[in-house]
C-alpha cells in the first residue's frame, strides 16, 4: 500500500509517519523490535513517533534484516521536508508571525463561521437594550476547557474567553445585568445546582444554557502508554479512547432544561460538544438551539457575538439523529433496497447534514445546468439576500452517480460555495463540477465517469434537481445532456 499504491501509483513524494507507539504494537505482534523496525522502514514508514522500535534499526542493519540504502532513502525524504520548511535556514520563509490581537481576531472569526443555528423561534439575535437581566446557566458556561478539544494543555488560559466572559463583554456598557449558575456538571447533578439555576431563571428575561459534552482532561485522568485516556474524569465524555454507550444528553442536563423551562422564560440552548448528541428530549423546551462544537480559545466571544447579532452561517458537517436507535445515520448511504422506517420511531434525523439557519432569508433562482469543457458540468444560479441582515448562504450541490455494477450512493456532496450578501444584494454564481468530482471508483478501483448523474442544488430553503446523461459521439467525444 505505501510503496506501490501511495508512491508509485499516486506519486506521493513526502514522508510517511507512524502514529504514537504504533510500531510498538507491530513489535508485540512479531515478537522482535529489530524485525518490526526492518519491516516498517522497508514497507515505507520513514518516521516513527514515540516508540521503542526505530532505535533498533542499527541492530537490524547489523544482522542483515535491512540495508543502509533503505534507511538512507527515508533519511533523505525527511531532510528534504526539513529543507522545504526552511529549518536549515536562519531566516525561515515558512514562518508566519501573528500578534496576540491578530490571533484573537482570526480565532474568533473562524469560530463564528463554524457556529450552526439549528432552531430560532424569533428570540435571536438578542437585543440587550430590551433585557434587564440575562441568566447564564450550564456546566460549560464558565469553564474554558469545555470549549477546547482533546489534548489541550492545562495552562495559558488567561488569553482565552469562555461564554460567560463573552456575554459580559457585550453587556459591560449597558444596563443589562448577568446572573450565573452552573446548574449541574456534565454527567452528574450538583448539590444545590437546580436551586441556584432556579434563582437565576426567576429574575431573568432570557436564559442561555449550555449543554453537551466535554473532552476536558484533568490531572485525575489516567492515560495509556500511547497517550489515549484510559479513564476520564466526570467532565470528559469524548476524546481519544473515551466514548459513550448512548448519544442521548446526560439525564442531569435534561432535568436542568426542564426545570428552567418551568419559569416560562425564553431558553436558548448552546450545544458545546465533540460529538452529535440526540437533543429531542430538550428541543420542545427551548426557543433556540445553537451548535458550537468545540469553538476554541475565543469560542465564548464568538458565541456571544452570534447571540447578539453576528449572523450565523455554519452548516452541519454531520447528521443529528433523534434517537440512539437510529444509528448509523448519515446522508450518503448506498442506494439499496432496505426498509427505512422503524415500527416505533420516525426514520428521519432531527437535523440533517448541511442544515443551518440564518438571521436573514435568501432566494435562489435561475438555476441552470450546462455541459462544460473536458467532461465537466457548469452550474449557474442567482442568489439574493431578501432579508434585513447581512449574512451568508451556502449553495450545496449533491450528485447521485449511476455507477453500473456498483450500487450508487443516494447522494454525495460534490461541491459547495458560501456567499456573503448585504440586505437586498443579489449575485450570479457559477460552480464548475470537474470530471474528478464526477468520477466514481469501479470494482477494479479505477476512476470512471458515470453514464448518468442526478444533480441537486440545495440550500436550507431551496431544492432543484435534474438528471443528466453522458452522450458519446462517433469520435468518442462525450457531452452531458439533460434527461427529459
């Protein structure tokens, strides 16, 4: 695979690195670290990470298991890469410097673009001039580590911004007051947690509650010798080697939301998590849902910016099921005969791949599919922002490829384009689907153009489909034609 396919067939010329302690596992299998080292480097592994195997390469050469020429080959690849990175130069051309302010601006903007608005019953964006008090509740709200991903170091948190701090920044120069209560931990209740949350909710005009999971490691976490967590703290529900048997939200969080909803105030749920949780248990009790994933060190600022008016434009990169029993749920399944529905539960996911709402509205018109050069297809359309807010819409193009012997996938995301528009602005868009995007792999793993392709252009509120077939003339030249 590494030599014939990766290097010879695909033309890869870089280095191949084994993951942490991966070669130790190879040594356990073959019973000899010298043999494992020789097998690995001969197979095309140039660099190892954190193992006790490649130090045996000298011994492997001495006893004739591998030649020095094979080792020289890997050494040369590594030196070439270091040279390209400028590591042998006193002035590295690849090094880019950012000020702290630039880092904060960039990280915040990236986080804002990733946020996905799933539900909004006209409560967002918040207008602080109309709010006397905002209640902030939840286990993530005042904990920066819950906004960060796995393998986050336990230091340098002074330059970060959690959600409570982000909301404080927005209300600092206003008459709006803030009140905070943790409510519960990620997976367990807190003593007096619900009582404190009820006190906050009682006096609040609107309540922001954080839900989901965490990859936050702490010093009580036990680790395997390859760095994977053996047992996380109560605050760690996802991450390498940490998993849950159910994707339902923890019972303590569901109980917290139901308790907050009793006060009759609008509740805004912010999902901070490293995996999609089923949210059907809390969805009826909240007025808005914002998916944040792990938004990073300035994630609290980004979430607050969106809550107070920055238009969200993220789209789901996965499907959120209604129930654990629906798993596996994904959009690009093979188009084979099977029963989609359950006898006791709806078959459709609660939020699909590519979904995401906006504070404004868009209109997509004049969609046209035309044959383009070199077996490609041109998709053109007109997009207009018909609302009162500036915002971005993502045009998504899906394809169903008739692949002959192999059952096609129901749909595949072939291309997408995000466009930012001011209120009432409209723009023409062209998206080229290249032959590489239209290819499928046949039973011999060769790239082949499909004889037919069913294309669909989608936004959250728009969908238009067309079926194209490939017509080949006497000179073996093909064109894409519309199937009437």
